[in-house]
C-alpha cells in the first residue's frame, strides 16, 4: 500500500468491520464501527454484504460503487487503493471504468 492513499475496503450494511480488510481499515486507516459506507478517516467503505452476510444484489451494490466512483472523481488529488477483495469476479466488473486515481489490487489483470 502506498503511503497517503485512501484504503477502500468491503463492508457489510451494518458497518461491523469485524474481520479481514474491514478490521484493518479500523486499526490502520480510521474506519468507524457502525458506519457501513463512505469516507472514514483515510479509508472508504463499500458495502458488499447484507445483514445476513450474503452478497448484495447487483443493483444495490452498483449504487454503493457508483457513489464511491463519484467520490473518487470529485477528489482527483487523492489516490484510492482497492483492497484485495475487489479482485473477486463478482466485484471486479464494477470497477472496469474507474477513474485513474483508483488503484487496483496487485494481480488485478
């Protein structure tokens, strides 16, 4: 991860941030427990799971992704690093047209 870059991580609609990259966002980048989406310190949460920890419907996910992409476009002076989870085949297509200040995870191909 590049220093000074906003860490973008997957969340759930409850904003629990209890494991994996979400917990890392809390510990290292200022994410707030209970805030499911949006900018939080030097991180940005994109909900990808519902209350039952199942994937969100594609249309609902797309709304959260588009909100993030709009945020990235509105802040071209910042760089946003997608967490490795975004390489998932279900999530990856939503970021094909991301602006150049959105950095893909290593091995994105």
